[in-house]
C-alpha cells in the first residue's frame, strides 16, 4: 500500500511539473487545495490507465516498438496522457491536455520527472 501511495505522489509531482512547463496542459481550480486534490485524482487515473491499458497497447504495438527501437513508446505515453485527460473530462476534473504534440512532450516530461521522483522517494516494498 505504501508503494502505491509513493507512486501516486510521484505521478502527481510529475503531472504538476508538466502543467507548470507546458501552457497547453491545464489544471484549473479555485484554490491551491482544490488544485492539489484534482492533481492527486488525475494521478490516480493516470496510474490506473498506465496499469491497465498501457501493457495492452504496448503488446499490440510491439512490431512498431521494435521497428523504431523503442521510440514508439513516446507515442504510447502520449496516448495514455490523452486518455487520462479524456477520463478527467468525463469525471468533471479540471485537467486538460490540448493536442497530440503537447501530449508527446508532456509524456516525455512526466516520464523523466516520475523516474527521478521514484528514485528519490522511499520505496514501500
């Protein structure tokens, strides 16, 4: 359980950095507390999407992953971020990613920051 919380906090931090760096990834709210709550909920959605959908998409796109020497992973990450944005919109959360290329850059930023935060934060296992 502690590992799940650590990974969710790392995802929330990575999403916050992407929101801060990219103008077309937006997070709106009345107060800082509401923004943090929305960010944590979006991080949960992002974690569930990455846990359930991403392995299936990677398996189905395995020939492209091999052909591009893994660079297609950037596209898969972008699609996961766009799917997270779509789910957030359906759940009436104030998180939105505007456009595919913004999602590609956002996915890259989130991957790098999440990797760094997972190294820095304690592991619950």
